[in-house]
C-alpha cells in the first residue's frame, strides 16, 4: 500500500495507512482532552476537588498523547522528529510537575505550577507547529510564530498565575 496524504477536515494528513490513522485518532482525542483538562486545572482554585481531578485527567491524557506521538514519529521517521522533541519536553515537564506535587517539599506549589505550565505550553506549541499552517488566521502568520507565540503568550500568563497562587516562599 502506497503512503499518500489524505485531507481530513481541511487538514492534510501525511499518511493514509490504517495504523497511522487509528493512532492519529487516539492522539487527537487525547490531545483535545489534555487541552481542556489543562485549562480547567489552571482555572480551578488550587485545593482538593476539581483542580486535582482536572490535573489527573490532564496528565493521563498527556501520557496517551506522548505514547501516540512516539508511535506516529516512529511511523514517519524522521519527518516528525521535531514533534517528538516538543512532546518529550512537554511530557517530562508534566512528570516533574506531578512529582513535585507528590514529593510535597517546601516550595512544591511553585515547582508544580511552573512545570505543569511549561508542559501545557509545550503541548500547545506542538499543536501549532504541526497544524498552524492549516488554521484560519494562523496560516497568515510566518512559520516561526508557531514556535514562539505559545511561549510568548503562555509565560506571562504562567508568571501571573504563579504570583497569584504562591506566596513569596513558593507555597
């Protein structure tokens, strides 16, 4: 079977093999869940209840995104190497953020918030780098903007959130 691109929902998919499309479907669902759960966790008050529930959904979705991303990268090696790097950074940051929460050191809220925020920025960066050229408005931007805009927008938001949710001692 020849590997040919296919267009789904106006977005070109570079591989028409059933395995690739099935893994991509899982990847899209998990990525959507991660984006929604990550935003919810960021917006909820930092206490028991909705915040940790949304955070667990975010991290579990991120695990599925990372596993599916790794599979997609292997299937299209080396074309998706850059996405594998972004995904690895996002997953590692999320794992460190979760670890910081579970370790419960003195400044864990700041470490947790920082790394979970970096993870979320990485998740969005991967999406825009891969899909930005096909999205309305984004397609008008230069390609470098897909790499930097999530960080340019995300870091100030993250800093404000950290200031609001942690004290001077990081708690």
